[in-house]
C-alpha cells in the first residue's frame, strides 16, 4: 500500500538557516501554508517498507514512483493498493 500525508511546518521552520553541506529543509508552500509531505509504502500486513519525506508541493505520483524505485526488483510495485485515485493504474 502507498499513502502520503501532510505534516504542517511551524511558521518559523522555513526561516531557519541551512547547515553547510546539508539538504536543507524539506518544506514547501501549499494552499494550506508551509508543509512537508511524508510518503510511505507498506507490505500486505501494513508493515512499513520505506518512508520518504518531500516538500509539501511534491506530487503524490512523484513520491510513489520514488518509493517504488527504492524497492528491490523482486518486490516491485506491480501489485500495490494505492489509497489515492491512482488505484491500480500504472504509476
């Protein structure tokens, strides 16, 4: 199963400086304000296989594709149940 949820960022979080050599804050502007998005993929028992944090405005499709690409080929994403309108369509 693949799902994503928004995590509301505190209003001062986006103004914090980035440490040298760091990835920066994964905070993006959305309709609801500054957000981060947590994407997750789990097995048939609901156990998480991988998590991905992105900026809030990143598409669910991009997050789902990145999670599918992170899985071993033997598992793949050929038989997943998405909780978004993508359903069984190819991601």
